[in-house]
C-alpha cells in the first residue's frame, strides 16, 4: 500500500475540506455486521461460513489502529446479528444456522452460553435474531428482535433474555420494532421498523411491552446515543418526548461521534459527515476501492469508522477527515 502523502479538496454541502492522505485499509473478508467495544477498543465482525477457513463462522477481532485481524473465536453456524455491551467486554451474536444467540467474552475471546430464541406462535418454526441490544449495567440481559424464515412479513416480536432465559411478556409478532437500542436507563428500549414508525418500549421484570409508538417519524437501523435516536433514513428523534428533532440529508448505516460532534452515514461507497447538532453537511468522502452495498458500520474512536460491504470487503478508516485521495494500491 502506497503511504505517500497527497492532498485533495473534497466538496459537499458547500464546504471545502483539505483531505490529507491517510489511507483507509481494506480487509478482503466476507462479514455481516461490525461493532466496536469501548472496553477493549477493538472492532468485531461476524463472519459467515462462505468466508471459508480460517475465519468462517467466527467472530473476528480487528485492531482499528493497525487494521489487522488480531484474533477470532468460533461462535457457531452462520453468525449475523451482533451486539456489544457499552460497559462490559461482552458481545452477543445471532446464529442464523442454529436459530439461537451466543454470548462471547471479548477480553478472552471465549464463546459462552448459547440459547434458542423461541418458536413462532403462528407456526412458522424457530425464530432468529434480527437485532440484539445489550441492557446497560446488566451484560447478561439482552433484548432481541426476532424473525422467522420463508414468511412475509417475517417480524416475530421482541423478547428479553436473562442469561438465555426468556421473560414471559413479549412484544407481539404483529406490531413492533425490528431495530433496537437501549436508552440511558435499563427500563427503556427504543426501536424502529422499515416503516416510519418509532417506538418506545418499557422493560420490567416480566419482560417488554410497547409504551409509545409514533408514525411518520423514523425508519431503518438505529443508533441510540443517550436517549436520542439516530435512524438510518436520516431522522433524529428525541426519545424522551418521541418528537422529531431534524433530518440529515443522507441515509444508510449511521455512526455517531460525540467527541467530534458529528454524525456520519455510509451511503453507497460514500461517507457523508454532518454536524451533529446543526444537521449541516460538513464533507463527503468516497471509498474508491469499495464495491457493493454497505451492510453495517461502527465508530471505533474519534474520527474512526469501520464498514462492512456485501462485496466481501471490510474497510477501516482511522481518520475520516484525512482520507486517502488517490485510491488504493
């Protein structure tokens, strides 16, 4: 890889940005989802069996500082959904081949308990994890949005699991969020679906139920930062009041950087960066070597973004403001 320093001016939203050459690093490995642990300061990605040896059906660890795979652990058949605790070195992986989820100790890269996610009350068979959210302050507890296979719509409700044991009260398969994120309190869960309905859910000892749902608000995968919902369609929602705060002029996997006070969207092979609070576009950069569709993105520290594409590529950009201007070699 050429380490030359080059300069380019990137124009977007009326702004000029001097982008010094700090090349993103490409890892040629198929993955489904990427996440970041603030505890280990590492990125993690779920790798399907199609990736082959040595990493198929593993959770891999990637160092953001050097963009290399530094470890992996076998987790089971077809890992897909990934959730990482904000306050413990713990992750959960949804297994599409086993209709279950598995806990992983990230400090030791050790696979822990594996638990099934239930069966469809409508006779559609076993259920699979669409998205998982780890409860703040209780890394043994997760909320799971579930789906069935070979049916449409495939949404099969939301449930809470404690060390693999399901709580009795669940969100109905007929109505609820596909994408989940806990707020600052363990008793509040936020969610969105593919439609424009946003949800606030109440979590208690019996399970989870819908407290509020508001239509025409937000859609797509979400990042919950504090009690603010950043949605994949560009909408930002005050989760406390369930009111729209504004909309960024982009869409796709979203990354919130509180240190730099920015919000980024991976839109195609471009990354659009906005001022978090004013919604003003700051700049846009293109990942020239990327092909395909972005499946997942995660912040990995200040100015750092990891992105998974369906083309079998992972990119780690260590400083989004200083990207490689001349392509990849």
